[in-house]
């Protein structure tokens, strides 16, 4: 699976063989890998000398060759590199236990900035960064910056809230299913936001959750949710498998990746929401190129474009777009604050008093489900 970038570096080839991963660089617009080339782009001032080109390394948990969260993030990496004079490389299919080895391989290749493309690496990256103080890191999922770590995260639950409302509006059974990869960021806030969104349509709406990671597990999870009577299923997984599998089974589905280029392939896709890093990656690249980069903190939201909610698609019921249009600006502005009391947990006990609100830190660390959420066994 190794491509030319690894072929020219024996140390990285060993890493690739150990991970079963692939790192690639390309010098043309086609995305194909050229032998012995590097992925760069030219600014209007012209091309810098090779020795002056800044090298940024990306690390992804998933497979960038397969439709997934990681492949979407990799496409955003490529888009950002198009407008800046940087060299950009990556390693994918990296497990937490292999993170340090992958980062060291990128550093050995001359990368002075490392961007984590997965929230899964958040805690582990802090330790890796502390051992490489001459390298700067950008950590997805981190909320606190350090001297060499830029912290960025996403309030993806904002999009999930709107998705939950749209799912319930398109459900005849008042029962929404959710397939969740337990390694995704903020799983409980996302699940709770979906449940609260669905309860805007039906007070007693049920949200049934099945946990799955691999494609085989996702199939089993979808089948189980179907058996439970869920006639709309929302995906929140690294893999994109939920959407095609639901389409194959004739189940209405909402995705959590960018389907703008492929939505027409899925006749049961109602809408989708996703974390968008295009502008964030571009801004980081420009700051790095200008030499003005500093470790800061960033939160992607509906308001700043870090979270995107698609229009209702052809499979959605009439007026789905109307209710999306009504709710989206209220969530973006904070007028429709998602986690505001009174909220009860699944035991029926009050978890948030009437008139109370959860702040960001309390949302990020939420360890309970709202009333109306049912969890199935992991698959």
C-alpha cells in the first residue's frame, strides 16, 4: 500500500509495513502520486526554493483511500495546500498505540508541523508533543492549547440537533436510530442533541443507539435498529458505510460526512451534517507560511462555518427544508440553546434544573443520556 513518499524514506517504509498504512504526496492536480514528487502549491509570488518549503505532516486514524471521515479530512488537507506554498504529507490507518512512531516518522522526513486529523489522538498527542518541543502540533479534539499545541475542536452536536429534528419529522414511528462509533468525538452530547432535536417534533420521540466501528458491525447495528422499528437512521461513525447500507435496505438515513458530491447516489439520504475544516486548515497553512503561527484555540460551530448542515434532499418529506431553515439560524445564534433545562436523564431524574444551561466544558464531559435515549449492546 506504500506509495512514492514512503519509497524514498526507508524508515517510513518500515512504519508503513507495521501499520498497514499509506502516506502519499502528489505534485499534480489529479491527486495521483508521482514517483519521487512532493505535494506543493505555488503562491502568486512564485515558487520558493526547495529548502525553504515548509513541510506539514498529517496523521489520520482512518483509511484515506475509502470514503470515511479521514478521507474527507484528507480532501480538506489537499484543498488547503492548493492555495499555499507548503509541502503536505500524511500517514493514515494509525492506531493510538502507533501515534508516536507515526509522528516520529514524519518528523524524520522534515515535517516541522504535525496536524492530527482525528480526535482519537487527542490525549496521546499531548504526551507526544511534550517530547518534541521543537515541533508544533495542531490537535483535533483538544480544548486547551500548550506552548507547542494548537487546540481545535468542533461543536458537532449543533448539526446533530438539527439532524435529530429532521429525522423525527421524516419518521412515521416516532423512533430514530443512531449508529455511533464509540471512538467518535463527544458521542454523548451528539446522541443527546439528536434526542432533543427529535423531541422538538414528538415529545415522546425515542432515540435508539447502536454502537459499531467496522463495516460489518455497522451492518449488524443497522439491522438491529431496523428490528427495533427505527424508520430513520442517523450515522455518526468514522466509516461512511451506514449510508449505502441503509440505502440498500430502503431505510431513510442522515449522514455525518460531506455528501455534496455523492448525494445523488443514495436515494434514501434525507440530509447530512459534518465538521468542515477547509477554512481552518487553509488558515493554519497561511499562518505557517507567513511565519506568524502561534498556538491558539479554535472551536468549529454553525456560526463560523465549522459545522455545516446540508439542505433537505429529494428523499425528505415536504417542508423538511422549512423546519431546517427555521431552526438552523436559531441554533447558530445561540437563541435555540440545545442544552438548556429542564433536562431529565434516562432514569427520569432531573439532570439539569429548569432555566439552567450547560456550559461548553459540561457538554464536552457529559456522561449521561437524556430521557428518551435507549442504548443497544455494542456490535
